[in-house]
């Protein structure tokens, strides 16, 4: 080892030692997403040894400052508040997804929220006509194994009537300690029956599925295509990626295909992400070959994930997305679009293209850190941009006539006028009014500011135009189209369009 390397190693050891001492003094006075237990693996990055020394000179005085505050501050203060604030200050300098967790409970609460873990029997409930109805039964839970019927009405839990109780209140009665029994009295088909179920660790069911109503296959224009009769299309929705979602999806897909589904619709609308490896597990069941995802850290590609050839039988696929499709669900949508394994239908996704990891520090706490950007198969960053659909359709708002009349009180676009960044005018205000009806939340100032330009970029990308953020004549037409589809749409227009796309592909393959 040369002398320069020895000197650098000494500096690094000093850094580690001082950080450890400071942490001890201060403490005594979760795409997405992976979790790591134990101590963090610390490595120091800096441009030079002089930079490290300069940083250490400032950092080494922090315990002295904390002690001085503790002894001289005008009011009583909990020194733990100071140390937590010091840690929080570090993460405040990072992105909004990087967070400090001072206690194990806070870290565990986050991980349980992402994974959907709880101890129960595996049912979800809804209110119908004042009664608590079983909406779905988790395929992996004891309720499914014991034959608890979907659509059944819960009359009592452990002999306690649930009449008039909200589903959330009933859920609290059903859940409990692991390996304890709960008795549900359920009415189905006019008969009441008791089900004695053993509570067990579960993840909330994140996958729902059904066969869509059989109707004759249609061509792209909605005209009956003839052929060999009705096209059966399966529908699968994933609400989040909990770590078990890929397994749930695999079961749902196999069941629908076994029932004769000739095509599939995957609904990722409202899916805010979760466990990134889980989303890649679903991608492996849908994408036959190619790179699913790239990791980029500090400007360099550090890893990539290839399709593993697990798809089996392939059928036409459409994927529904909207502005709340985020993180891990965007990674899945990007893999499907980038590898041309399906057609994206709906709206541009949220644009959270960063993945986080959980790191625990012995005796100090834990933190969630954005450790990489994930890129599409075309090596495109989506953070702050999102993924545009192949077929843009706004979801109808099902507005009342009164609500539509209020929405109609928007300014008309000025004929023959277009605007660019920093310009002001009534045409910009007209666009801002429409963007706010669509939920973009821009300031209605008439100024084409940064937020308005960002919203226009999303509209432009969504409908296949160049996303540059100006308000030219084409963009005015796109904003008006999106506004009309939203304000006057009824039913589920994106789902109807996805069904049309899949059936057209089915007909082509016949």
C-alpha cells in the first residue's frame, strides 16, 4: 500500500471514529423499496482530503454546541429534540422521499404500511344498505380456505352484533393477535352460518380481478368485427406492491386464462408504488424478453434487470395509468411500454422515478434514503416527468349538470394568439382554468409560469405532442380536449378504451 493510500485510510478512519463519538454524545445528552437490518455500511465520499478535513472541523464542534444550548437556553429543552433535529436537518437537505426515523416504531409503521402487514382472516368489507358486506376474500388467508363467501353479510363478530357499525369498526373487531380465534356469523343465500377462523399474519390483498362482461369483439372504430364470437377479456387491478402482489397477480392471471380470457387489462390507476422488486416480479410475468429497468446513481448506470422468460402464454395486454400511478407502478408501466409488451391507456403517470432503501444504525435510529433513479428500458429518466400513455384518455368526472355549468365558466382561448414561458395573457388564464378543473392546481394568474409550463408538458406528452411547455395552437386544442373528456365523460372512459384496444388485438390475432 502506498503512502497516499495509507494517509487516506487514516482520514477515513478518523471520519468514522468522530461520527461514532458524536452520535454517542448526542444520543446520551422504507418502484420501491427494500429493507436492510443491522448497522449501516458507511463509506465517505469527498472531492479531496482537504474537503473531509474542512467538514470535520465544523462537525467536531457540534457536541459542544448542543451542550452549551442545554446549559444556557432560556427555556427547558429536551436534548433528544436537539439530536433528532440535527438528524432531520441532514435529510431536509435531500429529496422529499428521504426521511429520518428516530425510533424503531416509526420505521416499522412505515414498513407495515408499505407491506400491508396485519394479523387477521383476510377479508375486505364495504357498507351496503346499512349492512357490512364482504367485498373480497384474500386468496392467501384463512377466510378463503374456510369457504367464507364473497358478498356475504357479517352479522356479528365473536357474538357481538355489528349492526350499524362502519366497515372500519368491524375490521378492528376482526383483526387481533396472531394465532387467536375469531368467530364470524355471516349471512349468505338467506342462511346464517358461523365461521371459526384463526388469525394469522397477512398482507392486505392488493390484487382484485374479474372477467369483464362478454360482448362481441369490435374493431378500433367500435364497429362489430364479426369473427368467431365474443372476446373474453380479464381485468386485474393492483392497488399497491406489498411484497406479495406478484404472487397474487400470478394466481389471478392463471385463473382468468383458465376461464378462457383471450386478453388482459392491468389497472395501475391510483397505485402509488411500494416494493419495487414486487413490481418487477409482475413485469417478469408479462414481458417475455429485454431489459426491464436500469438503476442510475450519481449519473452512472449501476445495475439493470433483465426479463427472466417467465411469461408463459402471452395474450394482448392493455395497462391503465393515471396521474397517481407512481414509483414502483411506473417502473412496471415503463417496462411494459419500453419492451412493447402491451399498450398504455389513460393519463401520464406521476413521475416518481427514484427508489428508496431502509438503513438502520445500531443505537441511533433508521432512515429511508433515495439511493438511485430508475430508468425505462430506453434509459429515460421519468422523475418529475412521468410516462405518457400510448393512447390518451381522460377519466370522466361524472359531473352533475350544475357542476358542468360551473366548469363551463372558463374563458375562451384567444383566436390567433400563442404564448411561451414568462408571457402573460387571457389565453394563459383560459388554459390555467381548464388545468385546474383537471386537478393540476396551478395559480390562475395569466402568467405562463414554471408550474403552468410543467402542467402543459404533461398534457403535451400525454397526447403525443412535443413536451416543451409552451401554449401554441396545438396545445390549446389538447388542453381543450382533455378538459372536455373530463367534464363531459361518463362511466369509465379509459377502461372502455382499453377494452377496445385489447379486443382489436384479439381480432387481429384470430
